[in-house]
C-alpha cells in the first residue's frame, strides 16, 4: 500500500510528537495553521509538520486524520470534519468516554471509517514509548498499526468494537491522575501542620507510593488544564455504567484550581501547594 498523507488535529505536545512518528511511514503529515497559536506553529515546525491554510485543504489531502487534542474539543472537531464529508480513516485518539466516541462515529460514518484510540504514556520523545490502543474495523486499525510500525509509538488493537480503547485509556487515567491529586492534598495538609517532610519519609518506606515523590505535584499542576477535563470524561464513563463518579469529579474540581499555571515548567512544589490552598 502506498504511504498515506496524514492530517493532525491539532498539534499539541502529544499530538505533534505522535504525528512526527507517523511521518516515518507517511508521504506527508499536514496540519491546519488557521487560528492556531504561535506556540502551535513553533511546535509544528520543530516536529517537521507541513502547514496548510484551511481545514478543507487538510481533509482533501489526507488519507488518515488523527484527532489528538484536549478532550473537551474532540467532539466539536469531529462536527467540523463531518461538515466536510471526510472519506478516509479518522483516528479519534482523545481521552474521551465511550459514549462520546460512539457519537463521534455516528457523526462521521459511513463516509469516514472511525478508529477509537487511546494513548497511554508520555509523548514519544526522549526515548519515551507510549502505547496507542486501538479498536474499530479491522482494515482501518491495520492501517493505523502500519502507520506507526517501527516508531516510538507502539500499537495494540483491542478488537473491532469502537469504545474499547477509550474505556481502557480512561480506566487507567482515572487511577493515575486522581492518585496524583490525592498526593497534592495529602502533602498540602501535612505542610499546613509542619509535618510534610515526615509524611514523605513515611511514604518513602513504600516503593509503590506516589506520596514519596511530591515533586510530581508541580507537574500535575502544570497539566491540570487538560487532566481535569479528562477526569470529567472518566466520571461520565463511570456514571454511564452505574458506578459513582463523585470522586473523579472532585479531583477534576481540585485540578481546576491550577488552571492558571497551564504548562508552567518553572512551577515549584511550594507554588503549586500555595495555589491549591489559596486559589
């Protein structure tokens, strides 16, 4: 099969890095520069992505489109794409709940073929090797597997049912992200009483505890703007199957106190805890 042209919507830190891996087995990887920030442009240039001026041109040129953006934007993007009657493979790789991916598939099919995707792990840079879980029609998941063959993005197909990959992603995220929010609350409480170092010492005796590594709190705060909506999606997924969503909604609400420090790599543990205690 000829190498495809791939379109990426929109190249954030994860999306741009994943798109760069796709470029290994693609003729080109294009992105739509209209309305995007200067940071997006710099990022796309760094990863060697090809700009096009409009969404229409991106969709006309692309055989495969990858949607990898903050979860709240995923369905709106799909509506935009549906309006252009895209006819290729649409990889919906956002951290969204299974009901939402089912709605997106309903929007885009039968013109397009929708593959459900969920990325577990860090962006594929600096020797990181995330896994892209897939579910959907066999021929389409096979094209995505071929697209990332031999790259830092590893693929695993879970079956033909759209929703499985999203369910796995959110099941993992609901633990991974909420546990870090709990670390912030525990260390914050201990700090208010002057026993934070003692808490970390107690936790460090357990090798499986995030609590022994509170430096991750600052990283959590910087990512809160996208982790919060992801946990809201996970809460919706819990509620949809009759499980209580309140803990994840509370974690999302806690994360919202850090929204103003979006992607702040200079943030310290002290800064993050101060913002948590005094929003």
